[in-house]
C-alpha cells in the first residue's frame, strides 16, 4: 500500500532546512559569495587604485607569481613553523596545567576561572600587552632584568629576528593555552574512576596508567581543543600586527600579515586574494584534519567520553 | 624516599607550580591595568620606577575627553560603536543560532554532518582573507565604514560557533521533554518556548556572551572595514595610539583597561556554561 | 470509543526498514502490552501511535480518525516516558496541569482535574515540589498523573518501570494495574520484561525484528506459543528447547533418549520430521516432588549438574538430549551435584516445533 508523501510529512522533512535557512542566508551573503568573488579576483590584476583592472583577467598569473616569490614562501614556512611550535606548546603546557589543577582540591574553581581570562582577552590586547612588556626601552621585562642587575643591555625582544618570533609565539601561547587546559581539565573531570583503579589493581605504574588510560581518554578533548583552535589560528594576525607589524624588515611576517600588506598597503588586491586562498586552504586543512581526528577518537571511545 | 615525605614534596611542588602559573597568567594583564592609572612620565622613567608614585584616573579622564589634557583619539565614539555593533550582532546571531542549533539538536536530515562541518569551516576563513572580498563588496554597496556593515559581518562570524554551542545545550535537554509537551497538547513551537527554551536558556545566554566577546574583541576585519568615528571599534581605536609620534603608553593602557573590563566580567559569568557547552557539543556529537 | 487500529504499518529510517507492515487492533479499554527484546520495533510502533515518529507506510486509526498526518497533540493520547520526562522547571502541580493549561482550560477545571489525579495517585502532599526533589517512584507517579489529567482516549507507556529498582517495579506494576481498573481507558504498554507483560496485559503482542510473532491473552501466549521464539521469550525461567526427531511415535532426542509423542499432537507430526521438543521447567520435576501426576507423563533418569535453592522451590540444572536443560522441584531440598534423579515430564504440557521453521506443529 504505497502512499504518496502527504503535505504533513513534507513539512516535517523541510523543517530543519527552514530553521537553518537564516544561518545559510547570512553565511552565503557574508562568506560564500565574497569568497567566490575573491576567487575570481585572484585571477585578475585588480589594484585598488585602478577600479577598471577588476575586469583584467590574467589567468593564473597571480598564483604563478606568488609561488615564485621567495618572500611568500618564507612567510608561509614561518607560518607553519609558528603554528607547529605554538600548537604543540599549547597542548603540552595545557596538559601539564590540567593535570596540575586536577591535583588541587582547594580553590580549584577559582583557578579554572582565572585560567579562562587569557582566552577571553582580545588578541589585540594580548599583542599590546606583550608589546609593552617586551619593549626594549621601557618594557617591564628589560626594566626588571636591569633592576635585578642580570643584564644591562636593552635586549631587543621585538627587533631581533629570533627573539621577535619567540616573543610573538610567547604571546600566542599565553593567549591560547587555556583552551587546551580547560578542555583537558573538563576531560579529567569526566573521566571515570573505574578504569584507573582497574589498571592500578592490574599492576600499572602511575606513568603506565597515565600513558595507557588517562591519555587515550583525554585525546577526544584534546582534539576538540585543536578543532576550536584551528577555527581561528589566524587571530595571530592581530597579535603580530600590534607587536611588530610583521617587521622589522619582514622578519616576523606571517602569511596573514603579508596578505594585508600586499592587499591594502600595496593595493594589489588580485595577488592578495591569491594568497588569501592559500591561507584559507591552510586553515580548512587544519580544521578538517583535527575534526576527523575528533570524530575518529570519539568513535574509538565508543561514546564513553 | 618515604611515602609521607614524597607526598609532601609533591604537594609543595604542586603549589609552587600553581603559583608560578597564576603569576604568568595574571601579571601581564595586571601590569597593563596598573599602567592605566599611572602618568606616562612615570611609565617612561629610566631607571624604572617600580612603586607607583602617582596613582589616579587622569588617563581615563583624558581619553574620555574630561581632563585638562586633550587627545585626538575619540574614544567615546569608539566605545559606542563597539557596544552597538557587538550587542546588535550578538542578538541577531543568537536568534539565528537558536534556530540552527535546534535544527541540529532535534532533527535528523540528509547531509546533517556535512552541513555542520560546512558551517564550522566557514568560520575557519581567516579574518584578513575574508576582509579582502568583503572590503571590495562593501565599498561598492556602501556598507564600508558603517555600523551596519560591521554588524552583518560579525553576525556571520558568530553564527557557526553559536550554533555549535546552542546545539550542545539543546542536546542536554532530553528529547522526551519536547515529546512529552507535544503529547500534552503543545505544538512544536509551544513545546520549544514553554519547555526546551527555559531549560536551555542559561546555556544560550552564555553562547550570547561568547558571541558578544568575539565581536567586542575582533580586530582583523574591523581594522580594514572601518576607518572613521562612524564605525571604528575600540580594538581598532587602540592602534590610533601607535600612529602618534611618541606612544602614550599610559593612555593606551587606560584604553586597554576599558576593553578588558567587560571581558573579565562576562568571562566570569559565562565560564561554567561555556566549558559544559564546548565539551558536550564536541564529545557527544 | 477509542479503538486503535494499525494497518500494514511500516517504519523506515532511510533505506532500513525496522517495522515491517504490522497489523493490530486494540479494543476500547483494552490493556495491550507490546513485548519483545530490544530492537524489535515495539517502541517505534508505540511512538508511531503517539505521532512522535512519522509512519512510513500503512495507516493508524485512533477511534474513527486516520491519524497518520496528525501531530501528537491532536491525537488525544497521553504518554508516560521511560525516564518520565517531567518538566524540571515546573512544580508537580504545574507538571500535572501543563497539558490542560496549554489546552486553555479554565483554572477551576484544571484545579479539579489535577486534584483528582493527585488523589488517585497519592500525590497531594508533593504538589509544590519540583521533580528533582522526588524519589523515583514519586516521579513515576507524577508522570502517570500527567497522563490521566487530560482524560485521553488512550494511554501509551514506554517502558515506564525500567528505571526503577526491582522492589519498586513490582509495586508500581500493581499500581498501574489498579489505575487501569479505576480509570478505564485503552492502554498500549511497551516493555521488554515478559513478567510485566504477563501480569498487566489483557492481550500480549510479542514482537521480534519488526514483526509481530504472536498476539493473545497472557495464558494463550504462555500455554500455546506459536513458535520457539515466543516459547523461549515468555516464561521465566525459559522453556527448555531440545532438538529431536520424530521416529515411530517417539520423540527421539539427540542423546538417544526418547519420550512418546504427546497424544494431543500425535496427528500433527509425521515420521522422520525434525522437531524441537519444548518443555517448561515447571513441567519437568523429579518423581514425588512434582504437581503434575495426572495425564500423559514420560519418565527419564537425569543427572543433576547443579541445584539452586530458591526457598520455596529448587532449580535443577541437568542435560537433556545433549543440551542444558532446567527442571524444577517444588521442595527446598539440596541435591548434590552428580546425583541422578527420575524426572517426570508432563507431556500434556510439552510443545513440538518444526525444526526448520520454528513454528509450533499445532498450526
């Protein structure tokens, strides 16, 4: 007895799409369409100062040019290095902090709240704060070193090639470690006692318990943190822009600051859009990678988490 | 090593570790806040003055245009812009996010996972990369350097994460609640407002606070899409200071304090729900 | 009148069909229990009646109305959920009155109905508490109260007792039974617990893998299971099912032992047929301890592997036809492992099922 789909059923089936449609509308207007436009632009020689160049189709020239450009590759490599160091440090420090706070019984909630503050700081403020602290002349760090008599020199934290990148990584890690710490701590709270106790009874050392029970259980939480982080890795742009502006002489140039320089300062929109596409693909790759890891880890845990 | 001694060493180490950790987390912010209450002279002094000799609200009076000293940076206008843009975009994102989050939490539909992933991926587009085409389009349709333009952009920015969080909060409300209400005679709409919404509302409120803070703190897009007192927000305004010949560290710090305070208060309000929302939405899938 | 009628009802999730065209008629004021192992489609069926799952194919009528396209609120039914689904942000009073308030009934009427339900279920003292302040049994009662205040055409129960501990479960079971005799209404009740089904139902519907296996009164289903699944599912401890073959008027078990073909089934089997011999533990008792001393009886010497003393009776684990089998002794006496006893098998109560189809040879 085959019945045709009744209007009632059709309405039920359409409801979720109807509920999602405002979200789609906004995202299409603000994200999808502009990205299509920017994809087009990346194949033109568009310059902000000469509007008619928008129709100047140049094929893949922008891409050829940026891929042949040493500055681009240096910035790209630096960005990857920056992310690799920052994310790993954040994970390790976050894990350490979570384990540390998990041991504390008194004032744990307060500590957790304080830990959240850096996460909520505007990246621009984090950048400013460390620009101020690392300032070679009046920065509190050099002042302290001098007052304590450790060093007389005005260490150029934000000027020296390596120190500057290190300072920026420090700011980034300061801002984002709490994402890991808080989620891993939530993981530790959610962790059932039984497997740990079973492992102890089975003769595992504390390290073995951590390695084989605690850590696998925490991995889904780590991947949530990674996913959340990779959603806006690019907010490092704010920090770099305030602290060094990508300088001096491009020594702290990341992919994102390079885009801004080429697009707005040099007004070469076509080329900037080509670079922007590289950065978008990078971000999506990061997020997608961690998201699939998250899904896999979740499946592996069998919903135990 | 004997047991009790070892335990004590571990305990002491734990406390020292925690103390150092809190120091690293708190000191930079506290130093900036402290600077906001000190005169620039003192900040620039060499050798450094560690114990503040003067401690007052002059910097705040100055940037808000009350004091004897005047500066060229219209902080009150930026403050208003920030507030209007963040509040409006948050309100819109919440409504849209509730609708979308509910769809994910309560309905089964084809391509659900892909749609969810797609929404999240839209959030990954780096602000600066997105700013290029939006800048071009907004320039053409007259949205550049307007509050409306910023509100639209921030709404889009906040939708994916708001949906993620709210999805999680609705999932925490058992599906049977809505079903029981429907059997009790509610339409789905009534069931939502009378049963599901009241149970999820504190979570939704924290999603709202999170969205507000995202807008309040955003810089990459605002730095390109705003240019005058019509729409410039506080984070962009902060950079005005660096354009001057000598940096007014004290004034800049005072402005930083104005940006930080709402973040601190709101974080404090939202922290419990935010942790719950993130872990739940993420882990339970 | 509030009959419920299911005609060729199918439920599909995408391509997967979980309920395969079931037919069922539930009479006015009848208490019907859908029972089966998890995943058998019983809850899905109930939820389709409630309108919480859409019906992929077929028709459901409540009273005279075709309800396929009616949302739950228009079906005039009420439902008790497995985890009660009480509204945590409302007091007991508000929980009970919620449905009436939604229906825009007058204050006075709501108060009267709520008072009446509270009276029936003994909730009067608890009216101003929130669900969080109630015990499991109290929550269960509020959930039932919420169902009865609206005077619906039918009550639907979805495993309502499975979250309670064993003692409370028995107590609430009787309360549900009493409630049904007080508030005469059609009830559809889903459970995986065959004891609940036996004690509560006017009629039992045994389901498996999305099919209805058997419909009948508890005694029909217990005494005349139509196939091996129903035979093993209904009754505790379950029926012994021993593979055998019919040879010249005897049921020959795998280990060579044999019993006569039960007289009443003699013309239902043919020689050489592979069958499954079914016998409930109650009908397999050591000589002198049983209650089944009349009628057709077979006697076998069986070795007891283990005896479990339950107080009033003793379960005897033994081997029959090379299979584990269970006998019963209505006498709390310990039996040493390895002791051999003469068992009397009540053939009047024995069942034979076809080995290939699993169906009772009676059919």
